[in-house]
C-alpha cells in the first residue's frame, strides 16, 4: 500500500505542476479545467501524505 500512497503523492504533484502554468496559458473554458486539476492535485497529494504517515487513519 505504501507504493500506492507514494503514487498518489506523485500524481497530485504532477497535476499541480501541469495546472499552474496551464491555468494562465489556456483560453476561457479550458483554464477552469486546469484550475480544477490544481485543486484535485492538492487534494490527492494531501491524501497521499496523510495515508503515508498514518496508514490506518480511515480504519476503525
């Protein structure tokens, strides 16, 4: 499971690094998709960090 959590961190960072310049470069409808990609990247990366540090966080 550690590999999956690290993959989540890497995917989240990739979305952030793609979305930041794309949100400024793309035209009107596509810049919103890039901004949503940034938000998704932040959530995925933070969830990956949380599950890496505390793997039993969502278990009872």
